[in-house]
């Protein structure tokens, strides 16, 4: 862009702006495209691969598993990721695993890996996921750990965790919401409605496979911030390819591209009810026939809202911190994924979350 402006200025000074501008646009486009292609090629040939092995599964149902990252003791925390991304973003690579970092400091993390939707899950609704599979995973976690876990939901997993926490407070001891969307019309209701308006176009694909495919999901996510896709690859092309930053970029990009299809009825509900009607924020979202009301949650709560989040804008997540009585609000200078697994994730989220969890332990001791 700077090259374009310079060429226009030169052309104006020469008295021929019509000649300089098209040439500048062409040159800048070629330069940007070359950097983009170079970045994509560098990503494809990078040798970095995830090598962490999953811990033991202590419970399973259908395609879902409960993975135990603990060593037996410590406060149990059940982490619930989004339905449309692989759960291992919280256990990404060496040095960038929130779950292993917490486990090394006395917490017992349990991760709900939703798995790939098979024939049964493809017929699931949000009620099936929340009032069925998630609540049974909560019960299993409490039984295995010998104590009710803290329920920690990340992204869409946090939205589902709100409903589960309200329904079954007896199964958990606290609620942590990490970049969880709630007001789907904030800050741009028009863009949210446009996402909902895409539903009729998606219906043939939903009917064919009973899922919203990974490719279509990737397209919808890319539309949230279309310019960032090219920008990140151009930036990657400039990185030293043997650096830690490059290794982390490849790991995160591999995870982003390793998505999971979304059950058709869940996709319809998310696009129509969440993005179209803003049902959660309006109080009209129901699970098993009952409204989901964060203000009815009466337990310790931690709400992390990264201020650079482009996937879940801060304005979308902030209502949960206000609606849940006594919730602790944490606003790190980070992005949606960076907060959980980025280079600055430890100070941005891991340490504050650990401090809150340790505070719960001290509160429990004080009340005995």
C-alpha cells in the first residue's frame, strides 16, 4: 500500500496521475501475491508436526472421550472445547499445552474430546449435547476424580457450559468461561444476520451429509475476518523458519485446518437461533425445554475475555461477566487462540486461571 501511495504522489508531481496509479496497483498486487504464495509454500514444506501423545481416556461415549491429564490428586477441572475444532488446542505442542502446564502445578485437568460426529451424533441437537453427553461427562468426571470438577468451557464450549452449569450445579464446583460468546449481535448485528442468511444456501449440503462440513465451516470462519488469512501467511514468509515462532505458527495452523463437522441440527440452531435471532442474549435459548439463564448460576465463576479477539469479539462475551453473580472478569491483552495456546498464553491466561483455582481451594478450606 505504501508503494501505491508513493507512485500516486510521483505521478501527481509529474502531472500524469492516470498513468501512475494503475501501474502502482499492479506492482503492489504482484508483490503481495508473491508474498502470500511464498508464505503458503513455506507452511506446506515446514517439517513441524505435533508429537504429543494423548493421555489415557477414562470415559467414553460414542465418539467422545474424557482424557485425564492429572496424576491422581489436585482440583479436577473439566475442559470443554468447541464442537467444531479439535480439542487438542489446549494441549497443542511441547511448551504450549495449558493442560500439561496446569497438571504440573497440582491441577487435575480432564479434557472432553467431542470426537468426530458419527451416525448417532449427526442426529444430535444442542439439547443432546448439553443435557446428554456433556452432563454425563460431568458426572463421570466427578465420579472419577472423587469430587465435583470446575467446568471450564472454551469458545463455543463455554456457551454450552453455561447451560450445563445452570442445569446441573450439583455436578460441578465452579465455572470458568474462556472467550465464550453470548451476545451474537455484538458489536455488528448486520454481519451476524448475514451469517444466518447463509443457512438456506447451506441446506442442500446439510441434507446430504447431515453435517456442516469442515470446508464450509472454514469458509464461514474466513468470512469473519477475510483479510487476516492472507496477512498471516505473508507474515509467516518473513519469519526465520527454524524459530520457535514458526514452529508455533505451523502447529496452530495445522490445528485450524484440522476441523470437525457440525451436526446438521446444531448448525441450523447456531446460525438461525444464535446468529440470526440472538437467542442467548435475548433469553430465548432453551435446552431441554428450559431457558438458559446465566443470572441463575450461583457458584464461583471466572470469565476470561481477550481484548484482541476477532473470533468472539469482547462485546459478545462481556454480558456473561455481568449476568453471572459475582463472576471474576479477566481481560488479557491477547487474541482468541493466542490466549489459550500462543507465545504469551502463560501470563495471559494460564497463571490467572491457576490463581483463581487456587483461590477456590482456600475458600473451601475457610468454610470448613
